């Protein structure tokens, strides 16, 4: 599944595990709206979702806002969204803004999967 020419979203499902959405490319003003739409659709089908941000090449405030909105949407729907493997630039943004205390952030997908309990 592709969100636009610059940002790619690949969804991986594995029995007994939360759905994994792998995001590759820039998460910015131009790509964030499309990502929000796509991930919202995924959350309607799979309320437990891990966003793998290892491949995110850039993130601006629009991308940061989108991550927060998706997290809140998951919570409001009775689901759970976690973030795994954010690049250093995004980790700094999450820390400086205090979003790392709101949005569950893990260093790797495996660490995030462990928080969802046994498979």
C-alpha cells in the first residue's frame, strides 16, 4: 500500500501479533494527511497497531501532529498504537515536545510487540 509518491506504507499482519505498519520516506506537510487517512482505516480493522518508523527519512511538525492524532484515535476507539524505531531526529522532537510521555515509543518493533503480551 502506498500513500503517495514520496511516502510508502506497508502493512504486515501475523497471527497472534498486532498489525505492523512500516512507514518509509518523509513524514511532512505533504505526506501526513494521506498517512493519517490510511492508518485510520487500518485502525478500524486492527485496533492494535505498531508503526515502524525505522524508514522515516524526515519528520516535521505536521508528521508529529499526525502521530499524536493517530495515537488518540486508537485510544478513543479502544485500541492501542505504539511507535517503534523512530530515527534520532524524531526521537529528539518527541522528547523536546514531551510527546514521548504520551505516545508509547520503543527502540525496535520486537520491544513494542513484547508490550502487547504473549502471541
